[in-house]
C-alpha cells in the first residue's frame, strides 16, 4: 500500500472514502496493453491507453476519439501525436490516470513540455498548478524559457511574474545565454517596457548578439524598441553605426532629439517596485536641499512638534529651490504622499516638480492656488523620476514651509484626475484623510467627520452653531474634484432644519452649492451637483423648528451611497429625552443677541427649554479654534 494512504485523515463515521484506492487502480492501467483499446504513438514510442479514460479526462481527446474525426472511425487502434515529447507525454499520461504529479521530480525541460501539453489538451488545473510552481522556481537561467512559453500560451499571470523578475534582473538577463533563445515577439515586448531598466548600450549589444544567434530573423521590430536618444553620441557613432543594423538617418534623428529636446521629454527607463515607498534611507534616497534634512526620510510621521521632526525651507528668497529628494536611481512613480506640519490649524500652498538630472524640472502637481493641510496624497501619470522637488509658496501663519514626511511610490490602484486634481471615489472628509472641522461647536472637534453615524444623543455626537451667527466649516486636506456630499441632521426628535451649503478653495470666494432655506429638512441629506474643485465646505443653518441652534451629526464627501437605506433615518436607540417642566413653567426669554458666543448657555426661546436641549445648547463647549505657531 502506498505511503500516502496512511497520511490521509480518516473520514467521518458513515462516510466511505476510497479515492486513493481508485487512483492507484487506475494507475495500474498505464502501459498495460491487456485492457488497452487505443495506442498513442509519440516520437515512435507506443503508449497503450483507454479511449473512455482519455475522453473523460480531456475535451481534446473526447473530440478526437468520439467527435466524428477520422481518428474516431471504427477500427482505429493507433493515433500519432505530433510535436510532442515522448518523455513528457509519458508523465502526463500517468497524471491523466492517477490525478497525481510530483513536480519536484521533473526536469525543467520536461516541465515546460508538460505545461504546453496541459494547455493543448485542456488540463486547466494542471496548467495552473505548474504555472504557480514555475513562479516559485524562477531564476536567471530559466526565466527566459519560461517567459517564452507563457507568452506563447497566453498565460497572463505567469507572464506578468516573469516580466517583473526580468525587470529586477535586467542587466544579468541581457548577458545570459537564454536571452538569445527568446522569440522575436517576446524580446520586443520585454525591451519596449519602461520598467526594463538597463543602460541602453547594454540592451543594444544584447540585441546585436540575439541577431547573430537568430540568423534569418528580421531584427527590425526589435531595433525599433531601442531608445537611441538615451545613448551617448560616442556610443551612437562608434558602437551603433558600425553594426549597420540602424540606418544613418535614425542615428541623426537621435542626436537631434538629444540636442533639441528638454531632458524630461526623453523616454527614460526606470525601476518599478509597485506599492513600495522608494524614498527611504533603506532604498538609498537622500534629501539634498532643505533645512534639517535628516528628519524627512526617517520614517517617523508621529513624533514632531514646534522644534523637531520636520524639514523646512524659507518661502521668501528661496528662488524655487524648495526641498529636494534624490532617489538612489531612476524609478517609475505615479504617487507622492506628503505630511505637512499640522500641530495647529495652519494651511500651506505648494507645488511639486520631478526631474532626471536636477536641472530640467517638470511640474506634476500645482497646489499653489489652494490651501492644504496635513496629509497630501498626490497622483499623476507614471513618470521615470530621479529627483523630486517640493516648493512651498504660502503658510497662513509664517513664511516657512514645513514638511514632516515624504513617500514616493507606484500604486496599482486606479485613480482619476481632472484639472490636475484627484476625483475621489471614497469619502475624503475623514480624520484619516487629514480633513478637519475648523469652525463649529462640539464636545470633540472632529465629531462631525469621525465616521460615527449611530452614537449620538441629546448630549454628544454632533457639531452645532447658533442660528444667525457663525457656521460649520470643514476643511479637506487638499483640493478635490467633488460632485456630491451627504450630511446627517440631528434627528433624535421630530424637529426639522433649514440650511444652505457653500464651498470654496481659498476661504475667500464662496460658491452656493445647495439652498435649503425654504425647505423643512430632516435626518440624512444627499446633495449632488456639477463637479467642481472643493477644499472648504461651509454648512449654515437658518432655521430649527425646536430652538435657535443648528445641529449636524455627520458629514462626508463625496457621498457614499453603498447602502440606499442610508437616505433615511437610521434606526437606533436614542437616549431618552429628559423630562421637561410643565407648560406653565416655561421661561419666556428674549432671543439672544447675534453677537453672543457660539458656546453660550443662554440659547432659549418661548418654545425651547434649555434642559430639553442637546448638551451643547446649554453648557459651554470648546470651539474648534485653538492655534499655536512654530
């Protein structure tokens, strides 16, 4: 009995599981001519087989043996399989009968043949298993062979893993003998990638050797992928020209492009390490301009205060030098994350530029006209970058630009840009996204954007302002293109509100987005509008049927409508309303002055009793205005 039978866990009582016996019995039929009704000839080697088993295991053999082809005619006892390795087919045949295969015992060349046959004969599960195994054993010597066959059979996942491995080891791959066995289509696809990062003269020399190893094949499609403008003039004249593989006109065009184009217009190659911050000391990045350089790339985005934990530059008389980060080598990036100093309510304006030579810079993000705070997540089209420059243009407190943290990476998550600004697909009015409530009264400054839409009552969980005085203002961390927002009005009783909403990018010019001053509104409010840049959102209450205060529990933008029922009040258990005095005991007080403090305890009217109000209506609360300077 085979050892694997003893390793199987016993089945539950009442269940008979003898699958292993069945597999062993069927395996005994392999190479057994006594019961065979068909013989498969592969490279003049005869393999006795059984039609019904072949047809059951493979759609290819089902069509071949029972699909009306000449091989399915009565009396056919022998079929020749062409373009097939006998040794590899013998291994595959045993798998067809037993369902088992030990990939560790199979030589690489047979493994690739079996992968090809798995694809041809429709063994999808085996094809997937071999692909996963090949991903795990990739090395410099076998990756080109594996990539070629994966490309041939359109094994997308295996192709991608091979390309990533080749990208990381491009220079070693180029001098390995297996590189010269690649097909024309495979080599063209590889070297056309921006992420195939190697010196262009090294790539050219490898292509020349490939041409020598593949006489009779046209190298022109491959040579078109060589980026001649990236080669020095000396290499163009003394290395490329003598081979006669590239026309003199192409060489002259490359020289002209070198001399007349901006450096950032050249089609550079760079390393690609997805979802990894390459602006770290581990990856060899360094701050080459800016004051207090050591703080920016230390990975600490928590411990900073008025005196330490940031890199800075003066806004005046800086001549656009800013803070410059030099990466260890060219990288392909499409995302940069910054943390602006945010221990108080200040805002900054800035722009961001990238370069390959620290001379010719290209601006990829321009927030010089916007007020920004805290975390900045900046996206742009993928670029090959060696230097990144952040230049501050404004600080609402002083004339110094402070940068606490800097990340530089390539992300796979799709993003949308309009007018150079991010179009978010999820709520960005959150504490985690760097948003902040800069005006309004609440027990907790950012209660409005903490994401809690269930735990609120008469005493807490909302932000408010006195009608006729002040507003609730939310500042997003950076400008976004927004087309919707949602807010939850306090709804522990049957009161209704009227209000309007304005937005701004500079806190000076406000645009009226929604006017609900003539409507009676309750609970969830969804506001939709034409897309526009938004940094500040001002919510102004104009009426409350219960008292003289406007209360808002939750705010988000864009509106997250994953649950349609959220348009209505969310059922929950509100704290019971404190008992009020009898109607004869109501105190008729005059309406308070509009100049009264937002946290006044005297909000009152003939219809409104302080002890029946939310807590912030009758007790002093801490306003969201607390600032310090550095």
